[in-house]
């Protein structure tokens, strides 16, 4: 039996190596390899190369584990553990040179479906600012930051001035009317809105108390696996509109009381 802390150590080691590779490729110049679901939904050579490195390191260290990655799909698990990986979350930021992108690596138990898995460990590493956010189930969440130093993470309750709320908009133009309707419905609770451009960084931003809340529709398992565990281990809540787990339909993250206020608003 491997402990969540052992899985966390492996996630950290690989996320740091993968992040260094992403940053190095960024300095050398970004090449857009293809578009995916829409013209705006790009994939770069680095997305693929970084995922290959992560997959290779994981299969060497833990050959019985499954794998689910954004760029290379799924591999089966014989150990019960599956790694859910976004090699570069925030690819559009990466392509434009905005230093808000991250490697996101999580180990989950059971299936690779966010509605059913038990997340065991996660690491989100932003190499552009050298910040690493980590959690292991039952062990809390921590930040190792070149800017802030080291600290335990804890979610924040919004101030009476209103909440700083982050969100994201899907690549598919057909979803934009819904995105805008949700945005106007949450405005009464907001002091301001942030669109950071990387779901994993939105989630760990909530865990770190840098954001009061985050919500987004349309996320994939790799966008949310590490970040939702980090929020929960920082004392926050994550989920969908009304009691279900976070997933494609809706992902909300916030401190418990504000989580309930925000999901009430979003579900009406
Ligand atoms: C995207 C980012 C973005 C979110 C999209 C994701 P990618 O991931 O997290 O913030 O709005 O839904 O797909 O494609 O950059 O890994
Ligand atoms: Ca992508
Ligand atoms: Ca992503
Ligand atoms: Ca990605």
C-alpha cells in the first residue's frame, strides 16, 4: 500500500521536472501543432512533449497505475491508482507568454471519473513564477513559493466588500451565452471578477485565499483533479450546482459558507 504522502512526493518530483521542460520550451519559442474542439482551442508541441515526459516517468516509477492525460488519452490501471494529468493547463496563456500556466498532476483511487474517484494526492506547479501547490488526502495542502515562501493553505471567507470571483469561458462559442448569463447572476456577490486562464491556478488560488471563489462549466477531469483536492485539503468545498461532485456540468470552489451562497445563485 502506498500512502497519499508517497504519491504526493512523486507528483511533486515529476511536476517540477515537467514544469522546467515547459518553461525551457517556452523560452525556445512556441509552436502551435494543431487546433482541437474549436479554432481557439490550440495544442502546442510542448503540451505533447511535456505529457510524454510525465507519462514516461510515471510508468517507470509505478507501472501498474493507470493514466488519463489531456493529450494522450487513457491507460488502464491494475493497482487501483490512476494519474490524471494536464501537462500544460493554460495553453493560451503559454502561447501568448502570460506567466499563468501550470503542470497539474493528481493520483486518484477507483475510476478516472470525477463523479466517482477518491483523490489521493495532487500537485500544481507554475514554473513561470516558481510556485508549487500540493495536497495529500488527510494531510492538508501547502504552498512552496519563490514569492511567498512556504505555508499551509487555507481558504478565505469573502469580506463585506464582496467576493473576488474567478471563472472561465469554454472554447465552444455555443456555450458563451450561458457563460455570460451565469456571470451576470453572480455579479451581485462580487467585488470583482478574474479570468486567469488556467483552471488549476483558479482552484489553487481559492485554496491559497487569493481568490474567494471560482466556478466554471465544461472542465475536464485533468483540469480539476489536483486543484479540487488542494481546495478541499485547504478547508474549502468543491462541487457542482446542487450536491453532486465537481465535473463537466459545473465546478464551484470556495470556503463552505460562500460555496453554499454561490451554488444557490448559480442553480437558480
Ligand atoms: C483550459 C484552461 C482554461 C479553461 C478551459 C480549459 P487548457 O485548459 O484551464 O482556463 O477555461 O476550460 O480547457 O486547454 O489550457 O489545458
Ligand atoms: Ca487544451
Ligand atoms: Ca486544462
Ligand atoms: Ca492542457
